[in-house]
C-alpha cells in the first residue's frame, strides 16, 4: 500500500488516526490526529508521541505479529485528563499499523458516577439501618422491660427512619427531575407567588432558628415559563439551606432582579445568608450528589446531600443558570436566573 493510499485512508476516517510504518515511524496522521498531537509528527518515531506502556505493547504486537488490539491512552488536559480507547490494527499483515483514537472520557465519567452513586446510596442507607437493627435487638433483649430506655431508643429509631424516608424521597425527586430534564416546561408561573408560598412554609423553621427572612427587589407578578412544583422546590431548598446553615440569629435575604441571558431577559433570584461562608475549594462540587462540606453537621440537620443536585437539574430543565458565591466568614449567595420567555 503506497503512501498516498495510506494518507487518503487516514484522511477519510473521522476519528484521530495515525499510521505507523515498518521503520516504526509515523507514516501518516489525519487532521484530527494532528489537532490532538500537534503538527509535524509525521516522520518521527512513534515513541516520541505515544509513550504509554500499554499502547506501546499493542503497537509492537501489530508491527511484529500482525495482531490487532486495544489500549487505553490518557492525555493530560488543563482541567481534566482525556481518556482514549485506541484500536490498533495491522495494515496488510505485519509491518505497519493503524491507530484510531476514540474519546471515552465521558463514558468513563458516567460509569464512575454510577459506581459512586450506588456506593453513596448504600452507605447512606446502611448507617440508619444498622442503628435500627441494633436498637430492635436491644429492645427485644436487655431493654425489654426498661421503659425509659425503650422510649429513648424509639425516639432514635424514629429519627433514623425519618432520615431514610428523606433520602428515598430526594432520590425519587432526583430521578424524576433527571428524566424530565430535556423537556422544557411550557406553563407560565408567577415567581413572586411561588416565593410567597415557600416563605410561608419556612417561616416556622426560621423563627425556631431566630433567623430573619426578608425579600427585596421586584414586586409581582413575575411570570416565567416553568413547572410550579419544581420551582417551588428550588426556592424551598435554597432558602431552607440558608436558614439551617446560615447560623442561628442571622438574616436571609431573597432578592429579585433582572439579568440578561444569552437568549433574552432573565429573572434573577439571589438567596443571601450571613453565615460563616464556604471555603472556595468546596464551591465547584456543591451540586454533586452526596457532596457535603461538613457531613456530620449536614446529617444532624436532616440533610441528604442531594438538595443542590436536585436544584441544579431543575434549573437546567428550565434553561436557566445557577451560581454559588461565598467567602469564609462573609456568608454565601446562591443565585438562580430563569429565562422570562
């Protein structure tokens, strides 16, 4: 096979493709490959470009034995590594090899997310279940006739059962929101009315925490395309978090204003607390499932670690934007911007 045919074959492949000749030098690299590895790789020994041991073994098998194979190749990126599945195929028997690079980063991330999700759910359920089983065993034995111990254990069992119930509820909410994320709501809802409803629901909690709730900015009605139940859940989750974690005796302000979005005007909702704030390294991960800044404190306050993940997916469904700004010792601002049309 001549060099022109090899080059034409490589250029016809949409994936990055490199062809290595008998002299172990790169005979051809299509445009996608030169974008990936840089211009000027043709004519160089393949070891100068492809150094990872697993890929080198697959190349050697194709060049010397005419045997195809696959290998994983990782290229460091500015924010994250990019993983490729490399298929190594002999060309016209031993002596030359064609390598195609398929980006599998997203697939690997999704697989890891599923494994992490199962592990996290198992861990979150195991703790209350273990407690319940332990107290049941105790109540059947040593504490059978101890009224004071029985009442104390039953109160703890109720708390642990409620914790499992909250977790299952949030898992169901998250599943439903994810299944609907690609379908944008078409109803018109009044954000001002939904906010008033959420505040009425949360005022007893705020009063118990000695937290002042205030609203500023635009007056209603403020119509946007949306799902009333889901937007109410966004408002409730954000305000409840601000009340719980903003510190007793503090202040939570909900500010309504307008902000331009790429496709038109948007309604901006800021939930501002005066709490202790969040360190910067935690901010990018706050919307991950089960991520907690302080796991023990979150569980004590009834948190499942899923609230902000649910908020993120709801905002995505509404084609909106979400931002989190915080500084240690200076409180936090959780911002949601929803398109008005």
